[in-house]
C-alpha cells in the first residue's frame, strides 16, 4: 500500500453528497487491542480512478488522514486485479468531532442502521477510554501543595530585575 500525495484543487462537497458516497462505499468497524479494548474505525474505499473525489471528500470534512492506494490480485480469479484507494480514520477525536456529526441524520437504510449501532458502541466505549485515561493520569500527578514551596511567587517571564 502506498501513500498518495495530497490533491488540494478539488471541489467542496456538501455533507449530503458525502453521506451518499458513504452509503455506497463507507464502512464502520472495530479493531481489537489488548485487554479486549475496542477501537473505532471509519473507512471509505473507492476505485483508483476516483482519487479526486476521495480527496474532495477528505478536504470537505477537514480530515488530515492520508489516502492510500493499493493493487492486488484476486486469489480466486487470477485474471482480476483490484486497484483501489482507501481513507482510514482511527483517531477517536476525529471520529467524535468530525465523522459522527457530519453523518448523523444524513444516512439512510442499512448504512444508517450500521452507523447508529457503531455510534452507540463508540460512545459506550468512550466512557471506558476516559476512565482509563483519568486513572493513569491521577497516578502520575501529585497534589499542588506538595509541588509548591512556601516562598514561591509566580512571576511573568522577563519581569524580574537584572
């Protein structure tokens, strides 16, 4: 799989148009890490000759993720070669602040059901992610009273006398 250089001179797409593309080519899934942790994944895959369209989608949503191109031989039929491009979003904050709001209420049919189930599970998992983050953070932070000295006076940089 190879990374495609960014294409910026593309049209700006509406969220409804993007939702239509995702109904056809989008995919909502999970990857599993250690200790049964689940990580959300949003993916859209298209034919290689739709590069500008996929970059238009990426730029319209304001995504920073890379688009990758890959080509492979179909193992069941030796004469068929697949040449596709893919955009993967795995960052929780991007999914929460961009993907979910952009698609919420815009999908229809089976893709809407899949999205709503995925979104519900995302927010359920988010509670676990926040808990683990706070738990780890609290162990590494000491109370302010232990860190400050009695004679400590906060000063702005460059205000003390020479």
